C-alpha cells in the first residue's frame, strides 16, 4: 500500500509542477527582481523559522514522554507540506505522516498523536493571539472586514476542538474509551463488508485510550511544556513576520508593522482553512488584497506576497518531496537495500548442485549453478537462485526442489527478503505455482512462451518441414557435419571456441549478458558437452553447448556462437542435428528457449498491459520479436508460457529495471543494455539468411 501511496505522491508532484508552472516561474522572476541581499536575509530568517518550528514539535513530544531530535523531525515537517498539498485531506495527511513516522521509530502512536495535537493547539493559540491583536488594530483603523471576523471565529473553534480532544483523556477517560470502541467497531464492520481481516487489532481501543489518557495527564502535570510549545510557536510566527518585513525592504516599499502582522495572519488563516489544498491561490489573493487595503500598490503587494509564499511554502514543499525518503513511512520504499549477501560459498554451491541434479526440470535449472547466482535454502530441501539489484531480489525461475515444498519455499524467501527490505521479482517462472504466488499477494505477467520440441515425434518428413529438410540435406551432401564433444574440452579446442565467441560478440554488441544467460567462461565450457559444426574444409563455423533439464529428461542450449561469415542454413543444420542426437541419447524433449511476447494478448479478454505488449510484438521495430520467433516456429514446437511475478503494477517499472540490470553485462549501463540488440535467450541468436537460390528453386 505504501508503494502505491509513494508513487501517487510522485505523480502528484509532477502534476503540481505542471499545474503551477506559471506561478513557480513568476515566483523565480519575482525573487530575482528584489534587492538580493534583503531577499537572502529573509531566506535566512525563514531557515531559523523552520528550526524553531521543529523545536515546537520536539517540546510537544517531550511533554508526552517522547524524545525526538531535530534531524528526525525536519524531514517530516517538510514532507508534511508536500503531502498536505498533493493529498486533498484538509491537512490530516500531514498529521498521519507524523504519527506513522514516530510509530515506525518505536514510539507510541497514541502519545505521538497527543503530542502532535498539542503542537497544533499551540500553533493555533499563537495565531489566535496574533489574530486578536490584528483585529483590535484593524478595528482602531476602522477597516475591520467581515471575512476577518469569520476567519477568527473559525480559528478559535478549531483551537477549542483540539483542546477538547486532549481534555477527554484528562477529565473524561471513560467517554474517550467509548468513542474509540465505536471507531474500532465501525472499522471492523467495514473490514467485514470487504471480506478482509479486522483493520484494527483486538484491544486497540483500550490500549489507545490508556495511552491518550496517560499523555493528557503528562501534559497536565508539566504545564511548563505547554508554555514552551506556545512560546516556540510565537517566536516562529514573529520570525516569519520579520522575513515578510524584510521582503518589503527588498522591494523598496515602506510598510507598518501592523500591516505586516495583519497580512501575515490573514495569509496563515487561509492557509489553515483548506478552501483549496494548502490555500493555493486563496492565500496569495487574500494577502495581496490585505496589503492593498493598507495603501501598498498592487504590483508590490503581489511581488512581496509571492516571494513570501515561496520562502514559507513553495521552496520548503519542494524540499519536502526530496526528503520523503528520510521519513520512516517511505524509507523502505525509496532507500537503498541492505547490503547484498555476497557470493555463495563453495559449500553452498555443492549443496545447490545436488538439489539441481535431483529436482531440476526446466531450461533455467542448469543456469542456477553459474557463479553469478546466490542461494536461499529451505529446510524442506529447496533452493531459490537469485541476485540483488539495488533493493530488488530477482530470482531465476521458481524454487528448485520437491514440489510439495514449493509453497513453503516461496513464503520463506518472501519473508527473508522482507527482513532485508528487498522487493522480490520471480522471473522466468512456469504456470505450476502461479496460485502460490497469487496467494502471497503477487501479480503475474506472461513474458512469452518457450518452444518445446517432442523428440519422439520429430521428423523432417512432410511439407511442414520442407525447408528444414532441404537445408539439412544440402549441407550434409556438401560435407558439413556436427560433432558433439564429451567433456572435458581440450585447451586447444577452448582456444578455438574462444576466437569464435569473440568474433560473435564483436558482431553482436561486444558484451556478455548474464544471470538469465550463460557466458563464455573457459572453466564452465570445459565441463560441458559442446556441439561443433564443421565445414567441408574442417573449420569450425559454429558451436553450442548442451544443457540438461535433469528430471524432465529434456535438453536445451546455453551458448550458441558462430563466425561472422557462415553458410546459409548452418543454424538449421545444427539444430536438426541436435534434435536427432538428443533422441538417440534418450532425451524426450528439446527446449528452443523463450520467444519474448509471443502469444501474449491473443487470448479472450486480454488486459490493457497484454494488449500493449501484443502491439509491441506485432509492430515494434526496436526489437525484432517476430523475427526471433520465426527461427523457432520452423521446428513446429509446442509452447509453454513463462511469467514474471512481482508485487503489483505499481512496482512494475522498478521490477522491470531490476530484471534488466540482472541480465545486463557486468558494468553495462541500462542505456547501453536497452539500445543493444535483443538477446533474450541464446537460442534466439542469428537471423538466418533467406533460402539460397537453389533452395528457392527447389521450393
């Protein structure tokens, strides 16, 4: 939920800038037109103002037995300005922010609420004192307005309501308890209507009533705290009026202290009475008209008002958006993750190897043993291979282990990541455990489909395989052959394969991808079965290493590399040869790898996201998804969907970037990653040349 709130606040910030761009631009021009030294002096006074304002909160919390330091409070104060502006809650969102931040720091929420109410009461009290003085001043001048009297009445009413909320705990604790029990009953009833667990814990009313009563008694037993809070706010208000006066000096306009006081009180009054969010537009108009009523020309009155609002509200509000990550409410949404767990130990890798060999059944299982993975093990004998990108843990597929342990493995890994403040993305998962992810509150999105060839039924006979058959027969007759080398691969052979790999990399971007793909590492390749394509002259033109799918008795490919110049049909020849080889050696299926976006959005009633992805697949030019899929379709495979599972669509941008970062080459920027040719799976390698002239004639 807090992720949704944070991103909604972010969108609110963008809307705020766009919708008030002209006012912000006018503000910058206005500040620049004043005498700079006095504008800077006014700004310096406002810095002290916010420090004293923070002290008022510190003293208020001290009165209810909560110790807070200014370093913690200032981000919340500035964040309050931003949150109150972008959320239409009449200022209550700022109060909630204070309470939630304190609760997450281990303080009592009820006591924090009491302290916050005490500070607001002191704020209203200070303003009420200044307002009464202003009303008397305006009355003597004979220019007292009805709206000022009405505003003063509203202000005093709000102060009385806040006072009553504190007095309940002191004088009528039983009434307070009944009110809180009523609130809890309403909340529980609403939860039942939504078929959700109770929103408030059992005993919430009793606990909060007791804490509010204790807080009220603490305030009553230390009246000096109340006086200190009030004096802090009075000093803060006086400092703000000093800054306002200095702005008149900056614009070379003499003004009486009474006019400054009245203009300030009117501005704060309309700020606190939310006719618009934080009084935007209303405050500026009311202050300007007030100054004009004192004989100040309209241009100067407008300039000073805009400059003052910039110093007391707009600039601190923008600072509040920047400092939101310092507020505990959003700290785990925006902060960097805890340090990663480091590399897996050799003991962990041996344990992982045993689990993968015993329970691996997908094309990703083999990749779990590469050294760019770290492991989460369960007591039930499962492992989750993953990596950490920023504050997101990205997994390689589903948990690997006994099927009956899958639910426990998913829940255990999610709990492990929560303790580390990591968001989780399960990537390249199959459909088997989607219900388990959904039960954990996660959303799934199809990435595309894997092409699976049934080796028992595969044949080159018939019109459907005519092109494959002719290419395979032609290269066979010309003297091409495929040889599968048993491990260990010799050093001389590794040297030759390295040259081919480097040539292929130079043509395709020059960097090795990782995590979801294998990379050419000599220690890794040395221990694999490697298929070599020999030309009639005895030169190796292409190679691929073979990866087992263990318990599913399947076969797939990790690496597939070729020289820049190779005979048309070479890749078809290699794959057909491997399909026959796999069948001869007892394998049941051959995995051609993922076809990204293939099959998405073609089912009945697709979602908006699925329709967007289908459009990208059909019409996208940045990545040739259809061309990549065309290489696999020739083998007439069956298709199996793969998914990405993530917390929800609000986290989709973060999840997608984390997956890209996991797949990117070491040290590669995301910009370089996204502009490079797509290589979502090594089987999607070269775009085959069109049929030769001879093949075209034969077709």
